[in-house]
C-alpha cells in the first residue's frame, strides 16, 4: 500500500502549502484520492458512504473554494484514505507456556 501512503503524504503536504498550491495540482490530488478511495472500498467490500461523491463535488467546484476550505478538503481526503487503508496484521502472539510441556519448551 505504498501508493496509498504516498498519496496521504502528498495530500497532507499540499494542505500545508495551500496558499501556493496550484488549483490544477489540487484537482489532480483530489481526483487521485477519489480513485484510491473507490479502489479500497471495492477491495474491502465496503459500499460508498458518500465520501468519494463529496470529494467529486469538491473537485468540480475547486476554483470557488477558499484556501481554508481547500485545506480542509485535502485533509479530509487523507483522513478517508487513512481509515480505509488496510492495516498490517500484528506479529502472531506466541502461545503461553503450557505446564504439561506440550509446547516443547524447557521452562
């Protein structure tokens, strides 16, 4: 999921530089987020909760957004991706020592 991580970083970075961010770059990032959100929802069997649709409306009306609103939307896209991003299964927990020696250990 390196692509998702890179997109999250790009969205947050862009939101921090919103005053100098070109609107076409913002549109490109939001459209990439929309595609990734759709892909992640499909992979996880999660229905569209309206998040991608809301971002599509933002992308279509980008020129009207104030810098603060654009910053919020870029961060919102990053948050949605963070929520949908699959988590890595933690390291398996080793079984506790069994008193009868059934675990093969010499404790």
